[in-house]
């Protein structure tokens, strides 16, 4: 698979072994940074990787920041993206078998690097189970549709041109 990877300054040290692990497992990494010495804003880097996913240039996304949380918040705002912030093997397995996640968020701080590598391996090798879980992930989109519509009472709502129509662009049932 092609994997988009992005991280912020909190993951400058931790990112290399994760990229190497993805490649060791036979995947191609498209690296959207960050590997410099400044303090940066994680949404700026998350969105580059997520845009590549939305444009069909990559199959999945892996994001990394201090906690993994900020990156996951950005990802889960993008239509068609199901992102799990995983702290252990159980999270990694179940977010694939039950939730068919297409985005993984890792924390760089307060985490064993070997455990993060194991999470990546499980996440990249575990298939989706489908069945009742397919129905449930489709409901994520349907039950939230009203709440993703523009709120006409908010300033700027008339300028809202966000694409909410096509899930990931090829229907939300696919593995992209
Ligand atoms: C940066 O200090 C930190 O806030 C960021 O890496 C991330 O953990 C945010 O959720």
C-alpha cells in the first residue's frame, strides 16, 4: 500500500523508526514532514497527508504527534476518514477488524517505541471483518449527516462549500 505519513515537532525523534517499520512491512511511504527543529502546528501537517488520501494518492494515513490526539481530531473532521489513536495492540487490532480505520494516530511522547512499531504492524496487517461492522461504520456517516450540515445561524455559513456528498470520493464502503 501507499501510506501518507505526517508528524509534528513532538515526533521528530520518534518518526524515523515508524517510517522504517512501514517500509520494512513492504509499503511505500509518502512523507509530508515535519522533521525540523521549530515548534509547528500539527493541523498544518495532518492536512497535507489527509489531502493526499482524499485525492486518492495514498491508501491509508499514519499521523504522529505528542499525544496522537490532536492529529486524530483533524483526521476525523475529514469526510470518509476514520482515524484511531492507538495506544496498544488491542486498539490497533479492533480499530481494523471492527472500524475499518483508514488512518492511524500514534503518540510520540510517553510511549514505548517498540510498542508503537508493533501497533503499526498490527494495523497494517489486520483485515476488516465486515458484516455487522460494515453497517455500523456506514451509520457513522448517516447519523451525523445533519450535524455536518452548515448551521445557518453561524457567521460565514453562507460561504460554506465543504464537500459532504461523497464520503471518501469513491463511496464510504471501500477500504481507502
Ligand atoms: C505539541 O506540544 C503537542 O501539543 C502536539 O504534539 C500534540 O500532542 C497535540 O495534540
